């Protein structure tokens, strides 16, 4: 681990000032991902700015019936909060599918948004990796690719985003609030994470000198009909091969609106509004869900070792939609 400076910020202005004054500086809160990256030599920050004392732990229902979640709210506290369980069970289910109880007790909402990929080559500093060292190559394309992307990848990177929470936030159309030297701004979840393109080292659209302050969830009509399914190699403490966050607004036997997000298949949580629109006005049935899954997965491209993910993703989406609708899979 390289030597680094440490500064504990007293407020947001102090945090931003401390970050902007040092090259290679970064924020630290729970540290559940950053410390691992530092131990492996993947991350080598020159300065750590501790933001754990900032007043960013508020969790409250907004005047409009949505939910305001401070960036330093712990994953466990968010998952078990009564209003989250009641209004956004999809989010609670996704959070509880991630990591372990010990990690959820430390990990923060802001940190979860900024998780780095678990690609083998990204973590191996002896291997080339365009995400870690731009221009060095992506050995996963011709190498070990079982866990890698089938959607939205590029010739530069086939890594996938690892978070469970973010898949649910994408389906629920959350908004990320950030603060920087130029002021405050709001970023829709659909725009927060990015596909790799020619700059795979950039996971998100957050500027280097910006601080996540909160996530806001809009009022949701999906509390009664939502499901998160995570398919992984072992029952606990494993990242998703494929996950699906599905939510339905059903009235009088018809779907009024739907939200579908896939995890484990792309550089960001994967959504296609046209797949969701296909379900509007339909009865909640397997045939309709199969059609939506087909649209969602259009253009999927498998590598040598991850072709199984295409069919696995299709089945996971259909299963999650059936569960959300309260239907048996045999239907």
C-alpha cells in the first residue's frame, strides 16, 4: 500500500476543498471497496478525505411522497428501514441480496454507487486492463470471460457493474444528488453510470471534484408488485452472474406500467424503456414477459465463456416478472 495523507472533513465545503487541493485524492466513508482496492495496489490515492462526520445520514419521506436517502446512510439501515420496506420493497430485497451483514453494516449508499468492477484482470495489477491502465488492452475479451458483459460492451472493456442496490435504484428511477465547486446538480440513475465506450476507466458521470450527497426516490406505484432475483455461483456473499429488478403497476388485471433492470450483464444497470412499454396494457402473463425479455436482450453478444448468460438473463427476467405479478412460474 502506498503512503497517503489523511484528512477528516468537518463539512462538505471542507471535504471539497481538501479533495481539490491534492492530485490523486479521493473520499472515503465505509471503505468496503476502496480499502480492498488499495490493498491490492489497484487504487493508489495520494490523500484520503474522510467524510464520515458529514451530516449526510438523513433518511426521510419527502413532501411529495418519495424518499430522501443521505449518501452516508448504511446499506443495512436502508434495507431495514420501515418506510423502505413498505414503499420500496424492491430496494430492500436487492440490498439484502448483496455482500454480508458485516459489510452492509459498514457500506454506504454513496460508496455503493461508486463500486468498481470485480473483473479478474482489473484486480490483477500484473495484467493489462484498460479500466485500470487505459490503452493497455482488455485480456478478458480473449481470456477468462465467464462473469463478463453480454450487453453494452466495447472493444476496450467487457467488465460488468457489481452492485445489487444500483440495479434496484435504476428500476425505481432514482436521482443522485451531488455537490461540487460549481454548485449542486441532480443526475438521473439512467445517466449516472456509463457504458465503457473508448473510456472504460470512467465508471460514471460524476466529476472528480464532486461529492454525492443524497439519493432521492420518486413516489412509487410498485410496492405491491416487485421482485429482485439474483443468480450467483453460491448462495451468499457472491456477486451476480445475472440479476433482475422488476416492478409492475397492476390495476384491474392489466399492467399499467413496468420497470425492468438487469444486473451482471453490462457496465451499468441495463434498462430498455421499449421493453417496459411493451407490457403496458397487457395482462400479466408469461407470454408477455417473454416478449419483454426478448426486447430487453436484443443485441446481446456473448464471449467464449459467457454465452450461458443470454438464456440465463432471459429466464431470470421472466421469473422475476412472474414473481412480481404473484404468478406461479408454471403459468
